[in-house]
C-alpha cells in the first residue's frame, strides 16, 4: 500500500509539491503558535508584576480606573456591595411576596471577608475575570450575582430548587424585577452534574462544600471548567466540643469529619467538615492551587457542630486543569 501511495505522488508531481508546501505551512504555524504562547506567558508575568506594584502604591480610585475600568481594589468593591445592598433591600421590600420568604442572610457580607483574604494582584478581583462568565453556585436569592452584574460582569447562577431556601422563587422574582440578564440554572450538585458552560472565569462556591455528599467530585469537576474559584466552608480543629474525654486535635491531619444527621443546626444536609489540613489536601488532589487562604471565627477551639465552635475557611484557588 505504501509503494502505491508513493507511486501516486511520483505520477503526479504537482501533488508532491502541494503536499510539501502544506507540511511547511503546518510546521510554520506550529512554530508561530509556540512563539505566541511564549509571548502570552511573558505578558502574564509582566501583568502580574504590574498588579503587585499597583497594590503597593497609594493610587486614588480615579487614577486606577484611568488605567483600567476593572482596576477596583477589593475594598472598593466591598463599599459598592454595601450600597447595592441598600438598593436590593428596598427592592425586596417593594416586591414583598406573600407566597415565600427571602433568604434570611446577607450574602454580600462575604466581601468583608474577601477584603481580608485577597492579597497582591488578587485584590483586583475583577481583573481575574476574562470574557468567560462567572457562576455563583448555591446562589440563595442571587444577591451576589446581581451585584456582580451591576459591575459589568456576565453572571450565571446554579442552585437546586428542592434544597434552595425558597425553591429558587426569590432569584427568579428578582431577575424579573431588576430586568437582569443573569442566567438561572437548576442543577443537583449531588448528582454527577455538568455545568451549563464549558468554561468559566470564576466560580463562587461559598458555604456549599459541607452540604455536598461528594465534595471530591464537585471540586474536581469545577477545576476542569473554571480558572479561579472562591471557596468558603466550615472547618474544625477538634473532633468534638471542649471538656470531653475523647477530644482530639485534628488540625494537622488531612481528614473530614462526617456529621450525624441532625448534629449541626438540626440540618440533615450538612455532611463533611474538613480539618484545615484536610481542606488543603482535597484542593490539591482535585486540581487546585491555593492563592490566598484564611480562617475566621473560632480559630483556636473549633469543633464540627456547635454554634460556638464555628470556624470558616476562605480561599481563592486557581485551577491546574483549566484550559481556556
């Protein structure tokens, strides 16, 4: 067969010439693509160095905005979220639905913690976001998504109606009232789920991990679809409350404590409470690199279930699997 193939090209020399030309063009394109990738990596390094420098300078907000509209320090975003909260509360009061209640917690307070969490170039959170959308998983009434949309971001929300506080009626009503373009998706994260998009700039994954039966699958799936992820979850230093005989310090052991059905807040949807070492381990195993990490709450004497022993980890992580 190979002999016939070469005889065919010998018989038609024009085909030989065209084939050689195509091979040369292919090799040239490969070299050009390699060069572009090298230039891109160099530009990313220069950009990161610039942001590090900007973080050290005392520039005013207008000066930063003149450089780039997305150059908002997280402290500025926090203040904007407070202003947006006032507007959103007024809208909710005006809507006053009589067939369901609003989610009772202020999800926009996460920016108070993010101001403490983010360092260096990561403080310019919006600059981490490309043209690909953000997805807020476990969105409650969508407050966070609607706020980010007000900053010019393309946002989707993902939640599961049967476990959402008001069966996702709140986020749907607000979308209509605000004439929002936020996309709403009903997805069961305890299934072998697939996200609505193949590629996201950022996943917001706050207060969700300990509600999942299979956190490993969820984190690994997100790492294949998103460049960055903001995560918060409850963590524990000890296996039980203080003054008990069988108390063990778990902080340096990479494990997760499985809650009994109603052990924490009488909520059967609470499952895995990681130690700090356990959370870091599962992030590493599922394809994430930790950029910034802090814990808040009872950081000295935390346990898996009690109200007084509540400790939360917040982190910004970057995927090792993501390909735009």
